[in-house]
C-alpha cells in the first residue's frame, strides 16, 4: 500500500496569491498535508516569504529582495 502526502507549493496559488496568508489558509482548507514556501532576507536582515530572488514577477516593483530594505 502506498501513502501520499499532498504539498501546497507556495500555499494554494491557483486559488489565492502565492505565498500569502490567504493562500496558506486556502491550502489548509482544501486539505494539504504540508505547505512549502521560500524565505529570503532583505538588506536590513528581515526575513520575508517570497519565492523569487527578485520582486519583479509578483509585484509592481523591481529588484532583488536582498537589495531592498524592509522598513
């Protein structure tokens, strides 16, 4: 017998914006076993949840997360 676990990659990005609390909550509602997300550090050392090295694809800004200040 096989046992599978379902992983919500970046939450449930097909149903809510990826890597947001809404996406993570939706993933739990639909029954995922695990949620996968990436954490990066901003220039001032703040940990942020974002998949890409840059903010270009998911925001209206551009640039590398590590080069941006959080505050």
